[in-house]
C-alpha cells in the first residue's frame, strides 16, 4: 500500500500544472457542493472564486483535439455539480423567504395588537 501511494505521488509530479487543473476544478466543485449541503454558503463563494481563477487559466490556452474528450467529461461533471448547487441555493432562498414572510406577519400582527 505504501508503494502505491509513492507511485501515485511520483506520477502526479510528472504532470504539468495544466494537467492538474481539471482535477482541481472538479475537486473544488465537489467541495463547494459539500459546503452547500452543510449550509456554508460563505465558503461556497470563496471556493467558487478560486475555481473561476483555475477555469479562466485553463481555458486561456485552446484545448487540443487530444484533450477534447477528457475536457468535455470534466465540464459535464462540473455542470452537474453546479446544477445541484443551484438547486440547493434555490431551496435555501425559498426557506429564507418563507422565514422573512413569517417575521413580517409577526411584526404586522404585533403592530395591530399594540395599536389599540
């Protein structure tokens, strides 16, 4: 087991930074989803900013024909995670709206009750 870990580290050191960017983008996306599920939206925003930097850097160089299929697969995975993030965000937004409406109803009822 120790040898496989050493081999993995050795193999990864042969990759260029560009070759590591797609896995990093996907990893950050997964962490964003995990944080969103934990309702840690501030960290999601921080991670999204870091991810955008990597995405912009990666696509600053045109994708070769040899990379196209792999890049397409990564893009689809990231887009799937983004759809899940949007869904979670929408659910949280609806929950917040509902809570705000309840607070406003309570304020209105209190105002009516104390106006006499």
